[in-house]
């Protein structure tokens, strides 16, 4: 140990310059960082359904489109102002980059019966020739069209959708974001032109743009705010702006190294890992505070600067090393999860923790020793708080111990009140168009999510076979009887409608044709219609071996959606021939399954990290009993906070569950410092009571300041543009604070009780 300290101090300027040069070279890679805001950065990579979805997307290329929603609260969309807004959208749709078509009420074709009755092909004639009576008639026709009210129009007529389709390279994020921005520009222009209209836009590219903008806003505004507030806090606590800036410099270099590694490696940040640099900043700050705190204590005792730093390194190298290893383990355990968002975040922080350790030892000592100390800074406020804590522990150990124990047991009993649920839109601003339209779709049309299936016949032109069509039709009819299903769209419905139209719209002929040649004829008819109406979704694949079936649902929780999918799979297994291959064709089930898969994976990863951290502390502290005792204040802060969360809120995203692993990685730092000082005093011959007071004196100020820094840093996330970060702030901040309280008011009485019991037991033996 002394050899290492001598090297760190003797070559401090060389090490500092080397760190700065290396930091500059690696940080240069930050120019190459990127942000991945797509769904792929959230979904699990090993879900077996994902391969099915990818295959269906190849067979039935999904339309790249955006939806314009026109909402008229208190009225309906069949007004001249709303229809003129739709007309302008129809005329200006080409302003959307790569746009190829637009579909709305204005170019909606009437069915054959209505076309004959009203003597026109389209629902809405030329607007310039319409009267109020005409609008009333159009409204009546539209609301009686079941297909229309299940897709583009609410049953009350107060919401209508328009769809713009575009062609784009879906692998190019820059192109997707550019298209999305052109959509937003068109929406803003329509809003300015029609201020009385409520116009929203919805689409996958819009989700990506909103998520991307939210992350950029947090990076540009929120993270600097965190840094500034923490520097002010350190200035207040240390009474030295220079020391605070030294700590900030170390943390800033650490962030540069961390982000630079990701940039050089060309690994994009995502919705979760984007928060990693902020966590790294706070961990680096915590490492430095411990070193500075003991350094200041040495200066107060009259030691010269170098000797005070030597003493600080001697006291802190072991606990900082242990904290680095255990924190890294906690975050690396997130690699047990198959979601790129989660394991990407864990890797960012783990890399940053290692850099923080190196920079703290190689750069901070040189900076501190270069700073002239005319007047030794006197910590403000923190010292009084630690003195109060030491006094309470000395005078009232039993009430503190049993009070904390009762709180732990009570909150453990509350944990089952939590329910795991996942909202895929929690990564974007809850006031965005996305949330507004999804809510409106759910409430007004009943089509906020859907399940898509591909049913393969197993042979070329198999979709023209009567047996295959009969099974598909039976499947569709069964789906329509399910309470969770709002509508079903299938190729067999198209065949029935065409067959009825062929027989003068006689309802008796709304059945499947019984002639293969007739079916082929209808297929050709649909292909001709599809050329005229590019907004139509593909119903069959290029070799006519499979059809695409969509099941509309609304207001279903993830558990209910999975339950519906389970029922569907059971029906398929019982009624579909094995030769017919049924695949999942969209991401709805993948998102719903995140609850189950990620929750289990996170629990497994947490268990592994808990065991590894415990073993590391056993070895690092060179004591079995103290290593085991150290886990109590590390494990229970999260259970206490999640217990109260279950009582007052009760809903958890699987991405929030990763706070268990994150929290143990963050809070273990404080307990390691308290225990290492306690063990040092005990080995020097101090009694348990005296050793506790020594550990609070040496480590109390540092862990209090680091906790305040961490808590403030996470609390500021409530100002984030994403609901996910806001939840993180509401949960992680109290976990950090509770961890400090347990380290100050529960761990010391626990150590005293345990050691007194242990010594009396050994003495009797």
C-alpha cells in the first residue's frame, strides 16, 4: 500500500499530465457518439417472437406512415373549417419528405350501395359546392359505415384521421428523423392556418423524433444543471470554490473518457444509457469527496499538504477500490437482461466507474496539492449533523436499532402491493402528440393497439384454397366473439364483401365464394384496387401463400393483452392444421412480454450481483461477519422505498425494477467507508462504541456530502422531459437518502450489538 501511495505522490505531476493527455485523446471520440431512439433499443433481443415479427415484416412490408388526427371537442369534424384543414393536408401532403400518398375522409370511396344511392364515388364531394345540409348528410353516411368508424372516424364523429404514407430507408435514423421533422413542420403550419382546430400527428418516426428530442434536451439543459448545482453544493459544504472546481474537473474528465470510449466504439446511446454519464458524474464526484474530506481533516490537525494527502490515500484507497469493484458489479449485472436499453446503461456506468477510480487517484491528488491553502476550509453544516448523529447513536442505540428494524419488516410486507406494468411511451414527453393521440384513439375509436398475425398455407397460391380460407374465416369469427377484441381485419372479409357486391349487395351472399376461379378473380380485383388506392395495407404476401390478419384491441393492460394472446394461441393449436404456420406480425406482444422477461432477468442479475458483491466485501474487508453485516444497509434502502411505493402508487415498469441493481451499486459506497473505518479502529484496540464514533467522525462528513450530491443529482431528473426519468428521480432519490440514514443510525447500533454479543459469546467459550 505504501509503495503505491509513494508512486501516486512522487509521480503525481507525470500521472496528472498523462491522465489529461489520455483523457483528451479518448474524449475526442465523443464527436462520434449517436443516439438510438428506435424501438429496437428497448425490445428484448432474445424473445423468440422477435424472429417471427422480422419474418412477417419481410413477407408483408409494413407501411411507413404518419397519422394526422383532427379532434373537435364539443362538436364534430363535419364542419367546413375542419374539412378545409383536411383538404389543405391532402393538397400539401407532398411537403412530407418521401411522401407517396394521402388518405382521409376527403378521398374516402363510398361502398357500392352508397355510391348508387348518392350517385357519387366519394364520401365528400367538392367542398366549394356543399351546404350545411350536405354536411349533415355526409356525417350520417360516414357514421353508418362500420369500417370507417373502426379505422378513421370516431363513432361520435368528433375525431377523424388522415394517413400519409412515405417511402424511406428504415435503417437510416437521420432520414427517419428528417421525415418526422417535415411532418411536424406541416402540422405546425396547419395549426397556424387553422387555430380553432386541434391537430395532432402520430407515427413511429414521430415517436423516435420525440424521444430523440427529449434525450437531447436532457443532455443539453438538465445535465449541466445537475453539474452546476452539485458544484454549488460542494462549495457550500467545503467552503472552498477551488476544491469544488477540482472535484468537478475530475468528474468532467471521467465523463469525457466514458463518452469517448462509446464514441470510438461506435456504440449508440439509447433512451436508458443516455442517463449513464450523469450517474458516472456523480460517482466520480463521490470518490473525490472521500479523498478531499480526509485530506481536509489532516490539514486541520496541522499536517502539511503532502502528508495530509498521504494519510487520505492510506485511509481511502481500500474503500474506494472496494466501492469501485462492487459498484461495477452492480451495474454489470444488468447484462443479465436482454434489453439493449438496460444492459447498455449498465455498461456505460461500469466503464465510467473504472475511469472514475483511475482519474481520482492520478489527477485529483496533483490538483489538490497545487491549490494554495491560505486558510483551511471549514466544512459548514455537515459537521454539526454528524456530531448529532454520533450523539444519538451513543445515547439511544436501542430505539434507533429497533425502530429501523421495524421499518424494514413493515415495508417488506408492503412489497407485494407493487404491480409490474410497462408503458412503451414512457420515454417521451407525456404532453407530446403521441400521448394525446394514443389516449384519443383509445377513448374515441377503440383502436390504440392491435395484434397482427401471419397465417401461412404452406403452398404457392394457397390463399385461394377453400379449406385454408375456411379455417381463416373460422379464426376471424371466433376472434370477433372475444370481449377484448374491437374489430378484426382479414382477407376473408374482403372476399365476402366482393362476393356480396357481385350479387347486387344481397346480404345472403356475404359468404366465402365456393369456386376457386371466383376467388382468384376477386384476388385480381383487389390488386387492381390496390394500385388505385395506395393506402391499402397488404393482405397477402408476394407468392400468395400467406395472409395478414389484424386484431384491434383497446384499453388492455399488458397482462390482459398477454392473456388474449394466450387464448389465441390455444385456439390456433386446437383448431389449425399443423401445416398452417401462424406467426406474430407486430411488436405489441413483444412489448407486453417485456414485463415478464425483463423482470425475471433483472431479478436473476440482482441476485448474482448481490452474491458477488457480498463475496467481494468478505474478501476486501478481510472479515466474514463484517462483510455479511455490510449487506443489510445496502439491501434494505430499496425495499423500504419500494414498499412505500407499493402502498401509494403500486405500478412499476420493468425498467424501474433495475433500480434494485443500480441502488446496491450506488449505496454500497457509503457502507464500505463506514465499515472500513470501524474495522480499522477495532483492530487498533478500540471498543465497539468508540470504533463507531471514530468511523462516523472519519467517514460521516464524506458520505453525507456524497449522498447530498447524489440525491440532488437524481432529484433534478424530475425536471426531465421523459416520464421514465421522472419516476427514476422519485424512487432513486429516497433510496439514496434512506441508505445514508441506515448507515448513520442503523449500521452503527447493529455493529455495536453484534460485536458485544460476539465478544461475550467468545468470552464464555
